[in-house]
C-alpha cells in the first residue's frame, strides 16, 4: 500500500513537507508518457525509502547551470 511506502520514505527524510516537495518534483522528472502517474509515484517512494541517508536523496548542486546576462538600460 502507498501508506507503507510513505512511512518507509520518512526514514531518510524526516520532514514531511520536504518529503512531499521531493516526491512531487521527482515524480515529474521520472514520469514517462503513456504510464500511470500513480505507478511513477510509487516507484519514487520506493527509491526514497531504500535510501540509507538523507544526503543520498537530497543533493544540492553548487554548480551554476546558466550565467545571468546583464543588459544595458
């Protein structure tokens, strides 16, 4: 059941709000067309639940993806 998946996912990510944000963003990234979004969400919950540490789930990259360009006024 999904409730079991959610409780397993709370082990590495203790903050429920952060878990909700993480699962929603990951579901959007991992979702494939012509598949059920419920299955994608369950897959993401399983992946998060299997993580050993919070750092394995949440990784903030310090590198810049794009440089902002300034324009003259």
